């Protein structure tokens, strides 16, 4: 199992439903001013945002590097695939990467990711994504939490150092026979300055908004057009 699959297994124990809904509301209202007929959700997770946009009449496709997330989308009848963004066919009026997706990549990976996104955008297309601010990493995300239900126990331990947040997930899951299986892995998230996004070759940063998701000014929304 990859570390992203472990995140997929653990996500429902993190208590992020409300924050996720708040982000969906924000993205949806930002997209209202564009004429969006087709949308690509990169890092689509369980597909909640696609469900919303489909009910608004938008044709949606989702991709995610976790095969577990993609399987959950497909089980709901959504068009989802476990592929890298550079291997997606076609062009889209809007591309989104919601809830930290860009922070999962280091500078090098992010640069090629953003080049690929630019190539999948239609001429007037818009790309919207959010990143964590330094404060969001150092004050909000860092620390320890645990959570459980009858069959699962999760502990999360996050430390921020040298502009990287290392989050160790430990999940105990009860099997049919009553025994517990332990899963453990680490996800690294990288802090990126807004300046980095102002120097891209394929995308032009047209708007940035710092806002508060969990706490004061913990996130920045970035809106791009093609160069
Ligand atoms: C915090 S989750 C957010 C999921 C979803 N956007 C939502 O709002 O519920 C981040 C997701 O990004 C995915 N991911 C990370 N890096 C990715 C990449 N380079 N391409 C596609 N998906 C990626 C992870 O597997 C995970 O599902």
C-alpha cells in the first residue's frame, strides 16, 4: 500500500469534513464567473467536488494517484482514473486541485505538474488550487492527534522542519477475525512561497487570496490562466 492509499484509508477519521465542504463552496463560487463546461479535478480524492459540479451541469473527470480514492469514485459512477496529470487526454475549461494537493509535491515535481496542467487547459481555461501558508504548516498542521471508532484507531504525528511537514500516520484496523492490522507510513508536504507561482512558464497567476480555513490565514487560494 502506498502512503497516499494509507491517507485514503485514514481520511474519514481526521475530522476534516467541514473544512472540505467550506473549500468546495469557495471553489464553486470562484468558478461561477467562468463558463465551465468541462472540469478536471486533479487529486480528486473521494470525488465530493465532482459530485457538486455534476449537479451544476458540468462534465467532470477526476484523477488521483491513490488507487483507493479512484476506486471509491468509480463505485459512485464517477469518471475517475489513477493516472499522472501529464497522461490525461483532452483539454478542460477548468482544472482544480483542492485541499493541499500542490503541497504533496516538492519544487521539481510541482514544476512538471504545473507544466502538464497548463497543457491540459483550454485557451481561456482556469486553474484553481490552494496551498498552505507558512503559518498553516507551523501553527495549524503541526502536532499530534488521535481518533477512533469501534474498528479503527488512528494516530497522527506531524512535525514541521526545514519547510517540510512530515506527518506520520499509524492506523490499526480490526479484521473479521478480531485481530488488528497495523499500517504505518509518512506523508511529506512541502511549503511553497507564492513567489514560486509567479515565475511559471506555462501558467500566469492572476489572483491570490489568503484566507482562514482552520485558523487565521492558514491557506492561500491561487487562480491561474494560461500564458
Ligand atoms: C488532502 S487530499 C484532498 C482530496 C480532495 N481534493 C478533496 O478535497 O477531498 C489530497 C489528495 O491528493 C492526491 N494527490 C497527491 N499528489 C497528487 C498528484 N501529484 N496527482 C494527483 N493526485 C495527487 C492524494 O492521493 C489525495 O487524494
